[in-house]
């Protein structure tokens, strides 16, 4: 038990805990913010409130903070606040950390037995006028979008049976329904997955439970206009290992992957499982869509698990820079669903993809994601997997066309949000936090606004942030119109 943070990459450099709840009005802006950017960019930022109880911890265990850049008439205001989870409140009351290993309650201080362990640190989700801070190991916490205060755990008005909710729901751009799921839905290492639909008003209208081939880390899924698609990769949990105080996840390099697919308004009994190649791993799915009888699924794939702590727990001696991968398209023929998916590369390796909301579940022209540009010098240490990205890519999956916004050495880039443009011929705007190291322990951050159709040109505006920012996980853009509608409701 320590009262200082460990001196290792999870807690130093870009990952140095900041732990400050701040509000800053009128950030300095270089360049001109396009007038149509009006609203809020919410970000989920893990930031451990206390040094780890067991002497060390993983980056993705950091307490969730909800952060907001608010855009109003060319002015930008910044705010960040802890999500008041049951876990954060218990630790704040004790003035120390009380929870042990990542997703292992058997390693906790006995005083917090039964307390909700989620840190709500992965994605701020906006649906039906409600802001939810999510993490896949628990239910979301509802946040007041104006004050960033926590309203409490959200269970869809008592209707949700699943104990967990993904940080990657999918919202249909036409029906405005939110499709989501929870895995380990009825407890640790369970194979049960709950597939849920909330209607445009946020009411839970469907919850279908099915059993997965094994208990996998199911970080993301996809919808098309006809199907719900559940790719499953062999990063697996085992109850006995967890109970014995071991790691929640190991990656089984020799084990097969799967894709579960069912009609998106169907029953759990209609799900079919299609076997894929062994050992591969995907955290983020760019999009999926129907193509006649084919279902196309585009994913950021790696040939092993991307998290060093999971590879280590699995006895896999593979360095971060040795991991191969790419943006891959898996094609499933629904006329012949027992045949293996056909897999082909669409683009270079990378992750944290962004899609226009309007393209969700449909054929699409372009996606944006982050990658490592060898010309950008060695990547900065930091972020969830320990190595930060240093370039932004725009990829057209239909023809492989790529445009790149590289960064100077000693810079890092966080996941972009997309802001739609009013002109239908304009691809809209991207915004992302960019960090730069100036010297030992000296990091400064800016929020860059980029023309989504012309990323190579670099930012049209830079918003300077006069305080330290810790690397974010995911973000979400909410327009001023959506915020006003929620206020009026
Ligand atoms: Fe994610």
C-alpha cells in the first residue's frame, strides 16, 4: 500500500495523474473556429484519484473524468470533473484506493465488498437527451451535461437486466434507436450477452440474452440495416483464475475467433456463429453494412491483443512495435453463412476510428483513424496501451485512398470527434486533442479543428489548453441544438 504513484509508464509522462477538477472560460484560440461548430465535445479521461492499493495498476483502471470543450459563437470553454461513481465516492471517503486488480473483486479491500466497481471512464454517450459515462464492466453513470455533476447509475428506469453496458453503442441515423449490449451480463466470466435496443426516447424496448462460444472481451459490435453483428476474439476470462486472484483477461493465441450475427430486431435464438481465424484481436469496429446478401464488417485488427498487460498475463512475449495489423474487411455471405468469412486489408494499421454519424450501418465513403507515422519520430509513451499515436488518417475503404495529417516529433494525438457540416458537399470537421512534449515532464495540449475532407492541410484552428491533460479514451460530439432540446425537456 503506497501513498505515492508508482514511477512507471502508467503513471508518468503523458500518463502522469492530474486529478484536478477545473473550469476555464474563454480559451485562447489561434485561427478561426468555423461558425457552424456550436455545441460540446465531451471526452472520457481516466485519471486515478489515488495511488493503486496493490502498488501498481493498469491505465484503463483510472477513475473516469468527464471533460467538455463547449463551443459558443467562436468561444471555447473547458471543464473537467470526476464521475462520482460508487467506487470513487468510497475511495474519496477513505482517502485511499480500496479496489485491487483490474476487474477482480476478490482482490479488493473487504470494506468495499459488493460496491459497484466500474470507473465509467471509456465513452461519454449521448442518446435521447441523456449523457452517460460508460465502461463495459458495469452500468453507465448519468451526467448533467451542463454542470458535469453525476446524477447516478443508469439502469433504463429499472428495466435493464444486464449488469453491464458496452462503451460502444450504435445509434441508427434514421430511427435514432440506440443498439447496445452487455457481456458478462450476469456476472464475472459469464458467457451471457444481453443485446438491447432503446427507442428514440431512450426507453428500453428489447433485451435479448444469448450465450457466446466463450467468455470474451467484447469491446465493440456493429449494426447494419438488417443485422446486429458480434465479433468475438480470443481474449478470455476464467472464473477460477479470477477467484484465485489472477488477471481477468488472457489472450489465447491459438484459439479461434467468431462472429455472431442475428437480425437486428430478431430473437436471441436466431443468432448464428461463424468461425474466424485464431489469435487475432479487434477492439474497434469502424462500420458494418449490407451489400446484397453479403455483410461487410470493417475493423481495426491486430494479430494479437494490443494491451501489454494482457499479453504479459498470457505469457506472450511480443513487443508493442512487433504487432502487425491493419484495417480489415470481413465479408460474410448470408446465403452461405457456414463458410468462413473472407478477410482482406483495406488500409494501414491503426485504431480509434471515427465515422460520420449519418454513415452508421450504411455503405460509407470515408473513415478517420489514428496511426503511427515513422517520420514523426519515436511515439510518446502514454495512453491506454502505453504508446501514443502520432498521425491522423483519412481512408476511403472503397478505393484504398489515404490522406495523412502527420505530426512533428514528440507529439501525440487523441481520438477525433466528427462535427457534421451544414453544406451536404462538405465532409464536416474533426476535432482532437494534440499533446506536445517540450522537455522532461513538460507537456502542453491543444484542441485542433481540422477539415475532415482535407486532413493533409492540418488544423484550421488551434485551441490552447493552459492546464495538463491526461490522455482520453473516447469522445462524443453533441450539437448546441441537441443540448438545448435536452435543457427544454
Ligand atoms: Fe473503445
